[in-house]
C-alpha cells in the first residue's frame, strides 16, 4: 500500500505540462536521460527545419523508465533517450518501446550499435578507455581491462561506483567474453587494486589522478573533451597532464556504449518521433555531437573532429549491444559479490 502511494505521489510530482500538448499535430515529446546543451540546440534546429515543436523532459534515466511504466498507455512521451544501451534493453524487456522504421537508419548506423528487432538505435558512440598520468605511467605498461588485475596496479586504479550504468554495461561485456566466474575474479582483483573506494563521476576519477590518489582511471573519452575545453583553467591543465589509452586492441577491442533513441510503445506522435530520430542521425547533427560533446558519430559517413582524430583511431568491440542485455542482472550481482560498491 505504501509502495503504491509512493509511486502515485512520484507520478504526480513528475507530471508536468506535457499533457496539454501531447496530441498536437506539430509536436514531439521527448523524455531524455541526457543533459547536454548540444541536444537542446539540435532540438531547436529540428523545430526550425520542420515546424515540429520539441517538448523536452530531462530526468535521471531510471526515473524516466519508472515514469513510462506508470503512465502506460497514457504517456505523452514519443521519444525516449538514454546514455546507455543497457537501459534501452531493459525498456524493450518491459514493453515500453515500439519498433521503428530502420530503412534509412540502417544505412548509416552499424548493426552492432542498434537493436536487431528495431526497437532502438544508437545516435552517439562512447569508448570506455583508460586515462593515465603521463608522468607516472608509461602507456606501454597498459594493455587491456583484463590486465588491470596485475599486481603492478595495486593501489593505483580509479573507477566510479558499480551503480553507474557505464560500468554495468562494461561488466556485461566482460561476462559475455569470459563467463560469470572469470568476470567475478576480474572484479575482485580490480577492487583489490583500487586506489580508493569508488566515489564521484568519471571526471572526478581524472581529477583524483591529478591529485595523486591513483595513476589510471576507467573513463569515457568525452569527459576528457569536456575537461580539455572547460572554462576552468585548472580542469584544462589536469586534462593536458593525462594520456588516453584504448584497451584491448590486440583482441576484441575497447568497450563501446551508445546514447540511444527509441519510440515509446504508446507514442501519440509516432511520425514526428521517427523524424526527430532520423534528424539526430543526419551528418550535420552527428558532427555537432562530435564538435560540442566530443562523442563519436555513429554515422560512419561523418568525418571525425580534430580532437577525436588526435586521440587516435582504435578497434572498438563490435559485439552487438543488444546481446549484452541478458548479462545485466548478473553484472549487478557480480559487482556486489566482488565488493565493488
Ligand atoms: Fe556521461
């Protein structure tokens, strides 16, 4: 009963102005777990080009998933956006999405970065790399995620909490590659080599290297772009002190995740939703994500920015991201068993 009341209260709290305009002809309602200025700029550009107004609700991804579940058939949401393939897979499993038309999308987005049943597509690509202090670490000492268990990294590894979606999907990829038992051994050894118990976000891990707490960190590359281009001089200085290493170049490649977009199961404005998602994949939008947010384009026809080129080309893991879903619940359990908080 309490749980029911709580959920009802949460729904009321979350419910904003969307209902009034949900079935308008020239509107698309977006629930987004991404909180970037570049997204809002692109939505504005979409409105200029099409006349379709974008109503944006930004919140934590898990909150938005709860909200979609609670709203059910009455949801005003047309498009769901999240910065993690794992959360997309959960939405498919919960019946919150509907298949979209992939005829144009499949021409520009590689198959491993979109759902094979057409429920979602990636629209930016992220690489989870090793960032290291250029003075204290020789990149020749680095190799793979698996190699982080080596005794030489004792007390030197920085990484955020296992509550974080990026780490959960990384763990799912390690289970997919090695099985659950080896994945648990890996997690235990990484915990054993940590410089401190996990805290903060990806950017905080890089700052902790600069503060001398550890020497290497597991981080998404675009955070380095954000630091290098920060209005804060100290953040810029810290970022310049760091190197970026793409792990697993000798085998399956560096772990890749996506920011993805999907059409919700009960979208009142399906056609507009499809148009918005295709707009995010056009070359101009793809270039904007790279320029302003330092993410990799998923559209293979789009040229990389100078900064992305500077970080270097690399082999990315090509495991289809929709195949990682079945390992996600075990990933959480293994982290727990390994004491990775
Ligand atoms: Fe992020």
